[in-house]
C-alpha cells in the first residue's frame, strides 16, 4: 500500500541541498552511508531532545505507540488534539500537500492554543534549522485548520508560538520564536514542494558533484555519486 505522503521534513531539507540526493533518499535509500561520527551526533541529539521532553510530565509519545506506521501519526494526533484539556504530544504528526512532518513537542493548552518546539542540540541557529522550522510551520498551520475540537464550546486550535529550542552552551535550553520568519517563507515553500514533486516524478537527476555535496552537511549519497 502506498503512503499517503510523498515528502517528509527530512526529505524536504535534503532537496534544498541537492535534488539528486532527494531522489535517492526516496527511491534508493539503501545507498546512503552515515559515518560513525554522524551517527554519534544523531544519538547525542536524541538524548538532548529527551531531556527537554522530560520537562513535560505526562506527555504522550506517539512514536512509542505507532513506531513505523507513519500514516497513522496524523490520525492519532488529530484525535488527541480534539480532546478538551491540556496535553503534550511528542512526535505529533501533521500532513498537508503530500508532506508529512513530525513535531518534537506539541503543547496544547486548555484554551486550545498551541506551542510547538523543534529541539536541536546545537548552540548555533543555522539556516538549515530555520528551514526545518519553516516547513513544519507550513504543514502544521494548514493541518490544524482541518482539526475541529470535539467540544463545541472550545475555540478552534490556534498555533501560538513555534520555538526553536537549542543548547545554550551550559547544559540548559535557549529558545527562539521563529513563527513570523516561518510564515514569511510559506510562498517559497509552496514553490519548492512543487519543484520536488516534479523531480520525484521523473528519472534520477544527473547532477555533477560540487560544493553542495558537503554543504551544509556531508551528503550520505556522496559515495554513490563518486562511483558514478
């Protein structure tokens, strides 16, 4: 059975770096190679993320319930957000325009307003992090419009803040609200998604290697392209 989505947050970010890498990640993911030091950074990032999630007592981890059933994340997320009262969701799923995103932390207050956190174990706020927040905001903003609260006396769900939460350099958390910046990027995101859909509907792009193979990160398909 085909997925209900074509792109994810990570695939969108991959496409910004290289359209060929996007194509390979969708159709030939087994060609990817991540060196041990990169995998170690992934583990450190997850540990930092967990430290922040632990500050939300009683938070619901959707990934623990659903694991790799990705199509079920938006369904369960909508179900949990429709219920009255406060709730914190980890790895909440949202789907719009064939793009699926999982938000690190979605904190819904009792009045229906929502704060969202993207957690990064870094002291520097890079353009990649801003793009990460922007694609999430674009998808979540539209997806929330389709979720109606079950309590008729409750106002609709409203995104109040979208924070990039990062390491402050002293084992603490620093946060920056990027919602206004993300909102300004929505038109460009629409264009990028349309372009990436076209890339994925065609044959594998033939692109020469260049600086983009290492910027902003070393591409996991670099070895494959070198062999070519």
